[in-house]
């Protein structure tokens, strides 16, 4: 066997080994593969799954079908790819989500069982059999806001060409510096009303308690992106106390604590006074010497 | 002002003029881009007025009439020094690190080191391997500066180079730092590092204005530390480390708003609830340093700890 053969064999062997590493470690039991979700796939479950995907999976896997996973080793699978979909079922994805493998964490402690199924149904919606047509069900709805200042209730009204719509999920948020803080999701009733209670203890932006409320459709894929913002004075009044207005030991020169400044000046002054006194005494001795 | 005169004194005249030229070029270049990147009137050309060459932020060199060039409000070193000292009014930044999520991806460290011109061995944030004692489960612990509300480091600085701002961030001004390293000795969290050698890519960064909110350009013989990405916070963005984490370890926010946002999932939750419900704690509370960084215990870890070190070994 010459050296070329040896190289060729070792390269083939290492390639085989690498491919084994990349794929063969998922050990999905056969009965898991045929397992079906307790609830059949629907627009609702796919949309819920999408939201879960974006919070839990997208940071590593990227968006399905866009091949934009982050550079980890091994590289996270593009879950929208046809290769992945070809070897997957609803049950196998559910197993992978809940159990995890290697660098991929197990989500059964952080997600509920039905959330794992929603994730599986969303991921499978990129295959032919799991696909859900959202466009045929989507409506372009409008949203209006009614604020009852007495009880601090935010009431949203969903309507379609003047008529109110029932059963639409509306999400309520409070604007914060880096993102929106969710305060509730509720479905519109027969009159098209959905409501949320403004929390009593949330700090506002100023002494009046000004807070910005944001209302959206929870299922934006179905009802369109409508964002309504409104400023209300319902937050806890907030007054900023600047720590630099006070004197502290940790502060810079301008904010030195008085006791420190006084004791320092006292010590320095004392030393100087002593020196002056000694010099004075020496001068006195000299003048005495001149006289006598 | 004192520092400025000191710096100018040290610069030789040649370098100052080149730096000034670049400074103006960048300002004017940014101006043209902001104005839509198009110079609409060429009257000055027709009249034979003075023209200047400017470089746009996307690297194109343009010739524009000098009279048309407008200086835009780019942040000069002077404003950066002033604003950097003051901080962002009304805010009190806080970070919550969820130890149960950390699996040592070290992407926080990489993002931080590239943003702050740090060599691989220098850390503003470091992921440590920890345990609580013999027989306990080891875990990973990212450790940035704790941005204490009673910081021992600022107390010992003899030249006011390290200081605390109104929004709670502890910064270092490397124009003032004399490299005495008292602060490194005072910090109980070992959060500070010293530039023993010339910083990474010194030539590349040399011409930049000093931004103390990033502590870039770094300078040999000065101390550097985590700055809570003060430059990003000004733009409403989460810190470099928090945004780079793929595992949802970092929550960052404003304690005055009682909200923190996850760097990975971008979820926002109540700070008080997160820390209360998950038994959040601070490091070495007995020292009374009052850190702004909170930790959530390493329970329900989603991946097994992998290491070649046996941290549970009994030491004699």
C-alpha cells in the first residue's frame, strides 16, 4: 500500500467518523416517531409554536429555511431544510425538543408538554404534511383602545369593517427601556372587547407615573400587525434620586464626605501649625541670643 | 481640561495635525451620509470655490464644496468625556445572570473582547468553572464587573480615574489613569485587568477618539474593566455579552423600571419577580459592596457539565 492509499483511506475514515458524529447520535425510539400531538395541528398551535421557537430555538438554529444558524460545533441544524424534514415526524421533533442531545439542551424542564408539541407542530409546518395555510384564515382587523382611568383597566376592541369580532387574542404590554413587558393576553368577547388590568406596582417614568401601554394582536400572522400605544398616568410615581448629589466615600473629589474633608484638613492644618510653632520657637532662641 | 492639555503637550505637532485632519474628515463624511449621501447643489464647483475630499462611512471618497460641508453632531472626545462621566439620568442598570442556563459557549467573552479591543487573555467578562464544595455539582459562572453601589475600587483611586456614574456604572478614564493598580488590589471580585503590554491592534485603533464608555482605544499601562456596554445602553441596545449569548443566560435592564430583558430571547420580565421567584443573590454580600449584578442559582441545568478538571477532588 503506498502513501496515497493510506492518505485516501484515512481521509475517508475521518469523513465517515465526522458524518457519524453529526447525525447518528440522535437515538429516537421508534414509538416516539409515530407519536402524535394530543391536539391536531392548527393555525393557533403553529403561531404559538412560532413564538416559542423565536424565544427558545432561534438563538442557535436561526430562522427555519434561512440557513442562518450560529457557528457552533457541531453546527445547529436548519430546521426548515428538506433533509431535516425528510427524516422527521411530529413525534420525533417532540422527542428532540424535550430530551435534547449534546449541546442542545433538554426543554422538558423549562417548557410545558403542550408547548413542546406546539414547537414540534411549528417546526413540522415547514414540511408538506404538517403545513398550515395561515393566509386563507387571516383577516385584517382593526384595534381600538378604551381606557377606564378609575379602575386602571385597558380595554381593546377588535373590529372588522365596523363590526366587532369575537375570539381574537389581544396582547397587552408596558413599554420598558429594552423591550415590552407583557401584562396579559385575553380573547375578545361577544362584543369584541378584550381587557387587561394595569398592575398597581409598576414604576412609571416620572413623578406623575407616566407609563406607555402597548396593545397588539397576539396572533399577528392571522390578524395583521396593529400596534396601539397610549400614555397613561397609572404607574407608581418615580422620582430619580441621583446618588451623585450626595457625598459618599466612593464618590470622586467633588463629593467627598464632610467628615473626611474636615479630618484631613484638620490633620494637615495641625501639622503645619506645629511646624510654624517650631520655627517660631527657633527664631525666638535666635533673638534671645542676640540680646544677651 | 487638565488632561487634554497634558495630552496635547505630549503629542508631537505632526501627529496632531494628522489626527485633526482625520477628525474633520470623519465628521464631514458622516455629515454627507446623514444628509442623504447626495450633495444636491454644485454651485460652489461652478464658482470655482474650495473643494474638500471627504470619506463617507461606507468608504467612498467624495469631493464636495467646502462651503457645503456641515459638521454634524458626532460625539467629540470632549462630549464623550463629559457625558461618560455623568451617565444616563434616571437609570439604574442591573444584570441578572441565570447560572442554570450557562453552558460555557463563551460567546459573551468573544463579543466583549472584540468590542473592547482586548487580547484573548484579558477579560472584562470571564466564564469560570465553580462549585460550592466537596460533593456538590460544578457549574459555569460568567463574571463581569459587579458595578457595586458601594465600590471599593473608586475609593482607592488617587487620581479620580475610576468613578461611579449616576446610572450605577463604574468606569475607568484611561486618560487619567496612572497605572498604580490600587483599584485592582481593592476589587474583591477580581473584575479589573491591567494593560501590561500594548493593546491588541494598537495601530488600527490609535486614531480613534477615546470613548470612556467603551474604554477604547485601550492604552498600555492603564487599568481596564467591564463597562456594562455603556455605549450600547445609550442607544437602547443590550450589552455585547448579553446580545451574543445563545443560551439565554443574561437578563439586563433598568432597576428603576423594575424590568429586565433577556439578551437571547428578548423577553422582558419584572426584575423584582425574577430575582424573588428564583432565589437570586449577589456575590460576597458580606462585604457590603452592594453589587448591581445578580445571580440565579444553577438549578435544573439543561445540559451536563463537561470539563477535564475534577473540581470535586479533595484538596489537602
